[in-house]
C-alpha cells in the first residue's frame, strides 16, 4: 500500500466536493390590479390648487359684464325648452383653452370630460363642440366690448397710460387650401354646377321623400346650398382682387378667389412662401404690453393700416397715444397725414436709391406732417424711442404664436376677427394678472350675474 502511495504521489489532490444548491424562493412584487374598485370621496373644487390658472380665468370672468351674452338667451323662466348653458362657462372655457394652446372645438369638448381644469370650469355641465364652436364666433360685438372694458379697468387702475403704442401685423394661415382658388371663368362654371346640384336634390326630395332619412336629405341640401353660397361670395370678392392685381402691374384676369373661404388671400409668409392667410393687426401699449387694438384684414401688406388702428384705439380708450411706433411697411404719406393731429409717428424712412440724396431731408412734394416725420427720424432720440417697437410688438406676436395662432380654425373675416379678439382677451388677462392682480381674484363660486340679469 505504501508503494502505491509513492507511485501516485505526483498527482494533484482530489477537488473538494461541490456544495449542494438549494432553489431560491420566487421574488415578491406588487403588480397592478386595475379591476380593484375604489371609493374616493371628492368634489371638483378639491381638484385644483389655490393658484391654478383656471381659477384665475374664472375669477376674471366673474367680474365681467356678460349682460350682452345673457340678452340673446332664448330660455326664460316660465317658458318651454331646456336650460341654456351659462355664458360664464363657455367664455371661461375658450379663454382657458386659448391660454393652453387649444383651438379645436372638438378637442375642447374632449378636455371638458377628461381634464380636471376644464371639468372644474364646467362644474358638471356638459357641453358639445357645436355649442362651443358657435359661441366662439357668434358674439364679436360682445367680445369687442369686453376688450374695451378690460382696458378701461386697467386705465382706471393707473396701469395702462397709453403714452407709447406699437403696432404690427401677423400673417396667419387661413383655413383654405391653395387648390381651392379659381379664376372667374372656373368660378362661374362651378356656380352653375352647384345650383344644378341644389335643384336636383330638391326634386329628389319632392319625387321620393322616403328615399333617404329626413336628416340625411336635409344635410345634403344644406351642404349643397352652402357650397353655392361660398362660390357666390368668391365671385363677389373677385373684383377687389382684380383691382389689387392691376395696382401691382399684373394681369387682372389672373386674379383668383377661394371657393372655401372667399375672404382668404394668398400672402407672402414669414418663411418666404405664399399661402392663403389673413393679416391680423395688433396694437400694444409699450410700457405694459397690453393689447389696446385688434382687427383683421384681407390684404397682405401693412400699408393703409396705420390710421384705422389709431382711430380704433382712440374710440376704444377715449385717449390719443402720444407716440405711435410702426415698422417700415406702414409709413404711407396719406396715413401719416391722416393721424398727424392725433399722435406722433415713429417709423423708419425709406432710403433713396441715389445714395447722394438724404432721405431725412424734406422733399418738395411733402406735406408738413411728412416733412416733420423725415426730420424727426434723423434724431438720436427718435432712434432710441423706436427701439421699443420690436420689444413690444414682436413680443406680443410671438406670444400669440406660442398660444397656437398659427393656423386659423374658422373661415370668413368676421369669424377670424373674433378669433383674434379671443387671443387679445387671453393675452390681456395674463397681463392683468401680472400688473393688477386685484382686478382678477380667485374664482370659486358661481357667478352673481345669474341673479343680477336672470
């Protein structure tokens, strides 16, 4: 045996036995159980924090005179029909939606059912997109009065002084396709086809009233009548576009109008492209950036828009701003003469092609107002004042873009003006929160207008 041990002494020793592995117990984790019933006692009032923006919007709406909106409500005590939705709700919904970059009535209806802030504003009242869409564009005069009241409150509080005002235009894409523009010959052809379609639908209803449901028949006839009306409106606007073409030295017969939005005009946009658009004009107080004037036009140039805005601000505020700042697209000599007795215009003077001539030297044909404007813009003081234009007007336009003013959701000049006024009201609301929060307050309860005007 000893010999055997000596014989295999050079071999490595045997490895130790492997440990016995016992299986690990499965991990314990918490998995979601979405079928578990929960009881959560809560109300809408507890869903929003004290300083939530929706409360600020409601606090602003509670303090507005909405008697103009109540006057058109047909539902009255003792009469037939369902109760109307309170104007405060619809007004607050669109103000808050504008601040939150929501421009679609269908999207706003969805948010009133799913988003806590919109649900809080509704307070359990159901709204549909038809009602929201109609409310946005049916009360242009009331919206304009509310903008005037807002400015009156800020001026009474000493916030807005209207010492210096800056005006600028922003071109916004229209809700009309480029392919919808037709020349006069094609428009007349489409009008004949539309009229024939309307007559055919009427004959179909008379000969076989049970061929389709009454609702479907009415929808078809209404759509055909609306198309006929839009084409007629395009033909009515065509002479205006032809005159503009002629002023530009182009052929009048090349003028085209849209069959979906007759008021839309092909304009040169900020990126250099040409698309159907509207020109929205905003005037803002330089010290506070509060919008003091707004309207929409169907021309792509700012020439001729100075005097109308000055007159609007004067009528709206019953004051005449001391200084008015505009860019190089506004200073038309007739416009400067028109506002000479109301305000002092600060705008860059176009340079002469001949570099030897000084553009700031009055020309023989200049009026007294135009001559003063040329001389005024040569001073260093005027150049310093003019710096406030971009800091005010461009900032207001940028904020409107950031809030969704990129493509208009409506058609027609009147409706577009309503949308522009909504943006002005929303903008001024946030400026009021920053400058005069005591004019807003926090909204919690129902509006007192129900008892005051009901």
